[in-house]
């Protein structure tokens, strides 16, 4: 895939998630603790947990689902959190993202309306001498501390640099941008290869032993194999070959049969190892394991 096709077929997405942790530094308690312990003033800090951790757990779990989906369906791009989303995945990605974001909102609403008022009502008893009513925001203020945002932007071409520079300087900047683009593409593809290897290695390890395994061991391998065509942004035929091999010889086995038939399980493990051996040479092109 050329730079131009990356621009036309991909977009930049950035996910922001805000969760109020319910933690607050108590400076007075920190001072008392260090004084009573005959310690330096910066030796310890008292961070209060204003509400029970269990009250926030449903929100944390919902946020984790949003974040997992985001990272699963996108590729690394910039260090600021920007990631690459292919146009082929956009519709399904947004549909699932919106569903997960709505689940997050539902958990936030339940917390703000039910769990938070209950936690505040019990706080004086729970916190003892650490209780301070000013630590607790109103329900409206607490609700504003939780959010999910998704920024979508275009991929910038090296030639699209609209700053008035001398020709020689402009050429140098454009070359730098092209090098940065190539570096990001390499890191993105390293990520794809690493994901495939991780899923395949886990599958091979499970099939090659007598350990019990979950159905998800097969489902996760199938998931990454199905994602390969959309994530293969440089149209690397070697990556497509690995995906086709995984789907042809590893995907579709009945977990029950694999658990009961040691011969079939051994054959599957052997095939998985063969594919991993093939991958070793391919991955070296992207700085992977050799």
C-alpha cells in the first residue's frame, strides 16, 4: 500500500476515556503521619479512597471493553495515542464502539444515581477521622468526570505541508515526513505480526500439551485470522498467506473433539508449529523474532 492509498483508505482515531477514581490526597493526614513517624515530610502520602472500589468496578470493566475493542481493531500510529483505522473496518468498528460506549454510559448513570449517593451517605462512618464532606462532588459534578471521546482525523500526506519555506527546506521537511510515515507503517505492521504470533503461540502451546483449554483459545485465533485482511495495510502477501493457512488448517476444529482425541490434537499442534516456523522468516522483515 502506497502513501497515497494509506491516505485514501485509512484514518486516524484517538480514544479518550475519563474515569473518576475517587482518590484524594489528604495533606493534613500526610503531615500527621510523617510527624508521628519522625519521618521527612515527603516520606509518605495519604491518598484516601473516597468510595469503595467495588462501586466503580462496573464502570472500569465497561471502559476496559471499550479500550480492548479500540486496540484490537486499530493499529499503532503515533506516540500521542493516535492509531490507524482502515476504511474496511470503519462501519463495524463504529457500530461496536457505539454499543460499548453506551454500555459505559449505562454503568455511569447507575453509579451516579444509585451507588454514589449510597457511598456518600456511608462515607462518614467508613472514613472515620479522614472524612471531609468537601471531598465529595455533587452528583452532577461526579457525572462529568466520566466520559468517552473518539476523535477521527485524516492521514496527512508528506506533500500536504502548507508552510511557507524555502524549496530546499520544504524538501527536507517532506523527506522527514515520508521517513516518519514509513516508520509508523513499519511499527503498525510489527503490531499485526506480533498479534498473530501471540494468538498462534498460545494456540500451539495449548494444543501441544495435555492442559485444559477454553473455547476462546480457538475463537481468539479465528478472530485475528479474520482481521488480517483489514489490518494488512501494506498488502503483504506473506501475511495474507499466514492468515489463509490458519483458517485452512487450524480454524473450525471442534473443541470437544480436540479435548477427546489426542491424535487429532497432536496433528493440529504440529500444523500450528509449522505455521509458526514459516512466520519466523517473514517477521524478520519487520523486526520480529527470527
